[in-house]
């Protein structure tokens, strides 16, 4: 007999929301043998890395987030157009999904920050669990003057977020809500293999120094790669490349290659990364030094920057400096920083326990 069945609606904006949802799903599967009806547009392989055999996939763009030009640039007008095609939610769509989850025997609906799931849960008469460290209306607000079409769409989303049965906020939280039902530590996935196993797979020895360079789930131009070759005695593992290949001391991975980032981080000695939730949570788990790339035009950045600066060793890399690679001269400094304590327990277990006890009653 399997445990409870939950539906999970996930924002397709990058891989971060899927990573956080995977961490919670994996923790729930360990705690109560949960299974999942998954509504998402993230590639299946990404979920297979964490919850293989535990879910049935329903390919659906359940949210918009931002339309990205690159990992560091978004398109405001295109975001408004895409959002206008989704909200207000189509009654036939919500009715069909509600019927589908009821027939499947779903007991609750999890939403990482895809408010369509809240609408479906309400229509199906099921509890909904909103998991977030920010909400889209707060992130869209600074854009209203330049993209006025976002304002009424944002108000519609805010209404749905406010109707969630249970509200979970996960550190680093951008806007603390005293009414939230739970405030959890950072939610990140756990490594599956040992440091030695990952290094062996990469063809690297235990004593070699590894720096992971990642800009999340959006492909990125990497004009600085040639400069990495000049850094002695360091191997760089770089994601978001046009193609997977090795160039000397640089291992490049495209976004179609199956990468389980917690394993890469477990094997690494330092990280250079866009300041995004899932990377921060998983670096925090390992206590690694982090050179974090910040975006002045993205409202989440300042909250994450303050939290990382107070919690992890490392330094800031302004977005304008990242493509040129001036930060590469500071890689030896980054590697010499002491690691923070490794955290064996994170937010996923705390959230899974709360959902099991307070929502599912098991």
C-alpha cells in the first residue's frame, strides 16, 4: 500500500521552484510514502533525479513568472502578455483539473508558487499548501510604471495566493508574513552520492579543487570561459553552456544534460552562481564559499544578498561584471575562505513533517 497522493503545481520559471518542490516531495516520500500527481513544464529528467518512480507527470505550464531574455535579463512586456493568457484562470481548465485530481484520489495540493494549483484545490474541495520565499505580485510591483498591464494581473494573482489553506515561508524570506503557518529553514535537495563518487565520475581526484559555475536553468552566454584556462590547479564545472564538452580544466554542461546539482556541490570546494533560491539553499546545506551574481533590476536580489552575506562566506559579483570574467581573478581568494558548518537537516524535512501532521493528519 502506498501513502497519500498529492498534486503538485510548480512554476516553470527556471529550475529553482522545481528543485524546492522536489526537496519537499522527496522528504514526504521518506516520511509518509507519499506519491504525486505532478503539474509542471520542467523537463521530466529533472524530477527523475529526485523523485523517480514517485510521480505521474502532467505537462502543464501552470505559471509564468518572468519571460527571460537570459539568466540575468527579463522581458517585462512579454511577461505581461504571457500572464494575460493565463489569468484570470479559465473556468473550464480549473474544472477539468479539479475533476482530474479528485478522480485520482489526491488528498492535498502543493503549490510552489503556481497559484493555479490553489484555484484547482479550492474547486476540488481540497486543502492547498503554498510554499514560497516571495510571491509574484511583490516581485512585479516595481514594474507597474513601465509595464502597467502587469498591475491588474498581479492583483488577480494576489487574490489567489491569499486563498491558500496553508502558507509556508522558506528562508531566505523576502517579505516575512506573521500570519504564515510555518517559517522553515532553506529548502534544498540532498546529495545522493559521496564526494569521492562524484569526483570519480567527473574524472577528478580527491585533492583537486573544483569550482562550480552556474546561472540556474536558463542558457547563458559564457564569454569568459577562455579566461578560466589560466587559473592553475582548479577545475571549473560550468552549467548552461551551448554544448556539453570538456575544454582543458573546464567541464561544460548544457541544459539538456542531466545534472543533479546537489551532487556537484557536494564534490565542490566553492561556487560562483546567480543569486537564486535553490542554489542558495543547496550551497547553504554544504556551507560552501559563494561568489554570488546580483541583479539590480530584480527585487528578490536584495533580500537574498543580505541573507547570504550574513550566512555564507563569499563575495558579491555585480551582474555587469559577470560576462567579462573580472571575478575570475578572485577565485583563489574564494577557495581560501573557510567553509561554513555543513547542515545535515534542512527545511524540506521540517515542511514534510508539518504537511504530514497538520494537512494530511498522518
